[in-house]
C-alpha cells in the first residue's frame, strides 16, 4: 500500500534530513572526544662541507646541526612526540648521509647526550665526500719522492676509497663495496 505524504510533512522531513547532514559534517570536521594521536616528524638537514675537516669534526658539526634542528622542532610543535632526522653532508656536488637518528620527545628532554648515542653513523660518508683518506683527515704536504709510501688505514671505507683513487676498482665495484660497508 503506497504511503502518501502531504507537502508540509515532506517539507519537515527534508528539514530534518538537512539538519542531520549539517550536524554530521560538523562532527566530522571538528571531532569531539576523540583521542589525540601521537605525531612524528621526519627532518633532513644538509651541511655544506668546506675544506678537509677531520672525521670527528665532521661528526661534531653534524651532531650540532641535529641538536639545533631537533630542539627547534620540538619547541615549535608541542603535539610532536618523536622526530626522525637525517643529516647529510654536501661537498663538491656530492651529497651523502652522515648520520640518522630517531628520538622521542621524552628521550630528548631527559638526556640528549644519551639520545645522540643511539644515532646511526655512516662512516663511509667521509670517503664518499671525497675528503682526505687518512683517519685524522689531515692533508700531507706534497713532496717529490722516487717511490711514494702508501698510507695504511684499518678503516675499510678508507681502503676502498684509496683503491678507487688508484684505479684498482671500477665505479661499479666501488659502489658495491661502499654499499656493503654501510
């Protein structure tokens, strides 16, 4: 049996449906009583590397930039619970990772130095940036010699870099070895 609605009843029903739709869209746009979700942020900082700093100096510079950026990020966003930061070094057109770190606000506020100890360092970055091959990052004076004495290092990334510079490795072999070292 068909149901017939009067014009006024149909109008009231349409008003109720419209009011329900408006209420639903307001509740969707402005959630009430829902839990706050943890927020995290991913940051990338790129350092220009000038000259030939020591490996230690490069790491200290990267750590300092990371500390500044993490502190600034946590200060500017009180809803942020954690940060993932990647510090890159750039020299002569080469950009390589120096280290990365994931840290929670709680870890950062309680002990920054301990949080920094959990960073993942990429030790081959020094060689990949084309910096000096000695462990200390010092350049030796150029002296004419009948037979050059080789610089011996125990750091595998330094040995791979030296082999590449001397032409004993192809670019493909170099890339494979450096990837294996990271």
